[in-house]
């Protein structure tokens, strides 16, 4: 599976969980790897690219979570 496809799957997963459940990195790794038959290392690399690009961010609230960054109010 291409890295861009994995990144889209990860982003969609995080987007669907907004307002319902905060996802930890491990949750994302397990879910994407199990559902799509991708190695966890590939998922982790794609997740790292999303975070480095600012598409997703790590937040801390009693634990580290992956979230979509808040929209800037203009």
C-alpha cells in the first residue's frame, strides 16, 4: 500500500473520532495495521509524516493523543 493511502486512512480515522474519542498513537497503529494489513512500521512512518507536516498534532491531556489541529480564528 502506498504511503499516501496510509496517510489518508490515518487522517480519516482521526477525523471520524473528533468529538467522540481521543486516539492514542498505539490505537491508530493497531487499528490501521489490523484493518488494512499494513506493517505497524509503515503506519508509524506515515503518522510521523502527518505530524511533521502539521496535518495532525500530538496533544497531552493525562496522556498523549493524536488530533487534528484547531482551526485558527480570523
